C-alpha cells in the first residue's frame, strides 16, 4: 500500500527505508540529486514515541530531531537544545531551546511544542509507548518560549544523553490533529529535520526529500531513496549493479571483497551485544527456569569460531554483559569460555541432558543473524541437545511475537541484539529489569530479580560517577551468574558504499547515517 505525502503540507513521515535503483543500470546512482540505499527491513511504526528498534529510528531521525544527538565517535552534542543545567537535588533539568526552528508544516518549535511531545512520551494513552528510560520524567513545565523544565520522579544523571533517544523526537503539535494522525497515534510524523518523507511503498521502498526550510546545514542530496531488500545477497547485487550507492547489513562473507575495488566498508564498534535470549519462565521448556542449565548453555557456544567463520570480523568477544565502550561496563571474574565438556557435565547434573529447545531468529536485522543462529544451534546440538530452528520472519512480525505477556509467550530462545542508544548502562541494563516485563516493557527473558533491578536503579540515581559504575557492575555480576541469555559477541556494524559517495557513518548505537552523505 502506498502512502503519498504532499511535502508542503504533511512533511515528514519518517519511515524505515531502503533504496531502489534510480539511475542507469551501468553505474552508481549517486549524484548531486539522489542517493540510494539498500536495507533489509520494513517499518513497524513511524510514531516516534513508539520506537523499539534502531531499524526505524535511524531513518526517523532524518526528519524528526531530538534535544541532543550522537556523533560517530559516540559523543553527545546539542541539537534542538543548546545547553542545560540540573537542580542541586537532581530532580529537575532546565533546557535552553534553539531559536528560529520551524517544523516542516511551518509551525514554530518552542517550549510549548516541546512540552506537547514530552507529555505524549509519558502518556499511557500513546500508541505502543513502550516503557523506556524516559518514564523517569514526572512532568514538564514551560519556563518561557526558549526554556523547558523537565521534572523527574527520581534523579537521573544520563538525562541529556538519553534525550538523543528518538523516542523523544519532536513532532509538530498541529500535525497530531491532522488525519490520519491522532495525539495517541502518529502515522505521518512532521518534524524539524533536514529531510521529509515523499513516498512510502510498504515492503518496497521509501523516498525522502530535502527540507528546504531546515534550520541547519542543508544536506547534499535533494532526495534519498531507501529500497527494502530482505536478502543480503540481493542487496549486494543491487550495489554492484549500480542500483544502490549504500548497502546496509551486507553479507558477512563478502566483507573482505567489499573492502577492495570501487567499494568501501565503514565499520562501527557498536554498544550492542548479540544474545540468545531465554524465556526463563517458559511453560513449554521448564528446564530453562534453572540457572545451572542456562549457565551450561553459555559454555556450549564457541564465540570465537562464530566471529571468525560466520561473521568474518563483524563481531568482538566480550567478557561481560556489556561491551567496553558503554559507561558502567565491567569485566566478569569468571568468563563463559567455550567448554563443551563443562556444558555436558552441568546439563547432566541439572537433569537436562538431551533437553529439547526451540530457537527463533530474524533474518536481515543484524549481520548474518540467521546464520549465527544456525551456528549456535549446531553447537548446542553438539553437546547433546535436541534443538530446532524456526524459519525466519520479517522484523515487525518477529518483534510482535517477542514482547508479549508471559501467558502468551511461545518463544523458548530468541536471537536478539540489545544495547544502548546513548552509551550508558542505564539503558543497556534495562533489558532484564523486573519492572520491564512485557507488556509493560521489553524484558523478553521474563527473568524476575529484584536485587538486580534495585542495583540498576541505584546506578541511575547516583550523582557520583564511581558510585554509578559500581552499582552497574554489581548488577551485571548478578545477571552473569543467573545467565538469562547467552552473551554471544559485541556487534561491529558494517555499512558499504561505492567510491562515489563519502561521509556515510556508522554510529555506536547500531544506527548508520546517510543524512550528511556527499558525492565524493
């Protein structure tokens, strides 16, 4: 189904995109006018307040901006807010807003518009407003046109960084009352960003047009087209044929070749860890309720072999729940080194030798995701388990089956990436908090540990950075011992371009950025 937006009126439906061929079949499509990108996913929702995946966020932020933004080096910089201060008790922050900014429908961006957006984010009526770190906000106050005060339920030191989170993206309040939008559900977001949506064909492609009234530097390309191509090999073929200029999630086996000739690979060491997430309260496989079984399965996986033979370098080994580029990470005293004999021993002692296990995985969401799942399944079978791997589904369907109430949860083990969008453990450790169990959050492990949650909250509320680090480290040790997931590897995210394009960046938060790309 196509949704066409008249650029001058509805401006900006940020949609997850991939690009299709827009030039001649014999060469790159890149020109001063059009940039084409091939991606492997479709859109679940365009509502900023309902975002749960970086797939859509990385495109949404082209036209819906936030108070702060992340740079390729991971630093957080001003965007729609230019500076901020916090109260001595840490229970409020006051932000100075950028002046002279307008939404793509001509409406002014000011403190009143910002308040509308934060009210939406924290409202329980907002469409699929999944709980996230911004639920710490108790309310917002308009100080004057250029100053907004954000009040918190409890101190939260990482707030400025967290406001780079696309969930807090600013849309025009007026647009929320224009069909098909409602205040509760935004289908066609109208932001302040450098691009706005021109056309979306579900399952096929998305086109963005340059916002001529953008407040900042104008992007180089008049138009960006994103073509939705689920199969990695097909995306690669599109790049090589000249039908695309940028390739997201390339086939890992092709990476060595793509680093040569007229293509180049841009690497980003992300804050994300790829995991096999257990339903620790599974009704169909009750043995997953035992920590000793879950620990055994961690010993059964040869991570280095997967990184070398399946990922071709698109991963790094880690010794803890979080990679080292996340604030609050710490190494664990006893790593889960590959030890199939230990795995068999622990499984036998727990009465789990030969246990059955069903695994599900997306295909095209992460580099080699389904092939990684196949490798993990093979290694689990090698220690005597009866493991099945379901056929892959598209990403929106996968998510819809993952974050469901426990009584509706069918998955026993799911491949999933988890990390932080702003480089802080406060979000990385959100995943396993017991106050974020579905449908109230994104804890797909269903692991319920009050001590873990209390330590994470302690780290979130502390003002001393060393105290924060220690609390987060103590929480990670509890999770490491309970092993509600198999921690596989830190994801290195590759994006490929032709040599006719420059300034495409990978970000530590698992997103890539074509917004400021330029012809080489």
